[in-house]
């Protein structure tokens, strides 16, 4: 029976990963590591959730369960320029912390590591722009760990209904959504909704458990995220309900 640890569970995408795990019976135990308490919606049971709270990001890798380790670690850990203006601090969160988590996960015996990365990490801009360069560095570190299964999601613009520190991004998202009114296909070329990404992350692990992963290192671009994200939501009838 699969168990999981979720890093970044209080963020837009990570909260949907957590909520999908909590509402899927096959997942028997979920641990989160975060600065603040995750808050799933009231209609989602939390009896199999064990939250670990720490304000010290540097100690998060050492807080991963070891006896036994989780079968899967999901990392949606990341920040934005609005939340973290300093480029040095963004590197600490988006790159260094994720690399340390991947290394710790391998050391503790985790078999599958799932990372929410970004579009463009495998292309030319990754060499010149900080954000894709951070994510590309994490991807390379994950590959070096040689997990039994690695799943890397590369979403485009992440559409979210959340407010707060990222509210300034909503005008840009609104513009893109306006273009998306031309059709779902146009929208899908520009980005994916956070609940679709979160669902796809869980669905991909389940597919890999059935031997359906295309490779040991599964890179999920936008079309794969949409396919696996919407597929599970249609099956469960929970599209959009796992919000936080």
C-alpha cells in the first residue's frame, strides 16, 4: 500500500497533491513537512495525515520519515518573485532545498520521487534565465540519484484561484484565461490549472505502479499533465473540489 511525503503542501499545487492523496483510498499514510499547518477543505478526511512543522527549511531533509520511509516523495516546493524578492533566497528554496530533499529521499530508501518543475527547463532559455535554470538544476540532481522511478512535471503557466502573496499575478492569468475563451485547446497550450497538475502528479505515480511509466525518468510536459490530471478528475467526479 503506497505511502507518501508531500513537500510544499501549503502551496497552490502542493495542496492539490495532498488533497488528492487524502481522498484516494489506496494511499494509506501521508506525511507533510511545512512551515505552517496544511488546511484541506472540511469535506476531506485527514485521519491518515501526519503533519510535521518546522520554520527551518534547512532541516526539512532530515525530517523525512525513515522507519519506514515513504514509498513516494512529492515536491511542489517553490516560491515566486513576489513572495521572495531576493534572487539568492529564491535559489535557496527553488533549487538548494529541492536538491537536498532529493538526496535525503534517496538516502532514506524512497523509491519514487515526484517533482513539479517548469516548462522550458530542457530548452535553450534554461541556460540564460534564473527560474528555468533553478528547476533544471533540480531535475539533473533527481536524475543523478537514480531513483527506481522519477516523475518530473513541467507545467506552463500555473492557473490558480488562490489569493494572497501571488494575487499580483492574477491579472496576467486573467489575460491568458481571456485568450483561453477561444477554446480549451488554446488554454491548454498556455498553461494548466493547479488542481489538474496536482491530480496528474498522483495519477502518474499510480500509473507507474502498474508498470505504465514510459521510462524510469518520466518527463511530463503539458499534454501529459492535462491527460492524467483530467482523467482522474473525470473518474472521481472531483474536478476542482480539492482546492485549498
